């Protein structure tokens, strides 16, 4: 790390010292963070702990997937990297040490974490769906078979967990805890991704049915 005269630089898709580790964007979206960002920093031996050169905040909104957010942050990060190279060449770089006491960590998502349940709060389910797209994909079991959920929206309706409460232009609205979830795009086990309304028609779902 000390071989280059200016040191080594790295880009990390979080506002360090928040979310050090392998899955910063996924963790931030799962947690419902309203602001995320990207950091250009100097490499040190400890992971993602080096002095910060530049940061840029980004508001992901409430519908972008982690894949979409990562693409945006990659573009922003490349611009920060050019700024970093420029200041190294000119000898004008000013870096700021991270506050390790404020650090949080973002370990890789496990398969167990990707499983969702209708007993979860609805916003937690919606956050998990967008956070885990494109990988590994949030899933649940319906009739003993795995169903991945690729796009979902929060609904204020309420009922018993797993109960089909309504249909919005054919899209099923399923009760969870503290609200409900509208299913826009799903992928039944062994099949392609499909429109949630198409899936509901195929199952002949109706109000009052339960998805367990």
C-alpha cells in the first residue's frame, strides 16, 4: 500500500465510516436509509477504514433496486476518482480520518436473510425486495414452493398476515404486519419472472385467500 508515492485509493458505495464491508447498498436499503452515498478514500490495512478524500451523498428514493443504485454510485464514484487522481498529481489532496466510533458494518447477505415472512412489517418486506434485487432475491414459501419477489410496493391496508386483501389493477395486495404489500413482479420456483397480476390470475387468487 505504501509503494505508490501518493498511496492507493479506493471507492466504496457508502458514506464511510457507515456500512464498511461487502454489502453496503443492500444493507442501507434494507434499513430504509433515506440518504446513502459514495466515498473515495485512501487504502490502509484495515478494511474500508482509510482517510476520506471525497464523498457525495445520494437520495435513492423509494423504488430503486440495489442494482440500480449501484450503477448510479459507480458513475458518481468514477468522477470522484478523477478528482482524487487530479489532487494527487497536483499535491493538493486533503484527507480526513474516519471516526471509527461511528463505524457500522455491512456483511454479505446470507440466504437466511433473504427469506421474508408475512409476519414482518410491510415496509421491511418492501425494503428487502428492492435491496436484494438483483441478488440474491427476496423470497418466501407459498404452498411449499419458493417464490421470489422482485418488485413490491407498500400499502396501508391491514388484515391477517398472508391474507389477500384487494387487487389494484389485478396486482394482489397481501397483508403483512403494519400494512400490506402490493406484488408487482414475482418469480415462482422453476419459472421466469412474471407480472404480479398475471401470476395472480394463474393462481385464481381472490380476496380472502391466504398465501402460505
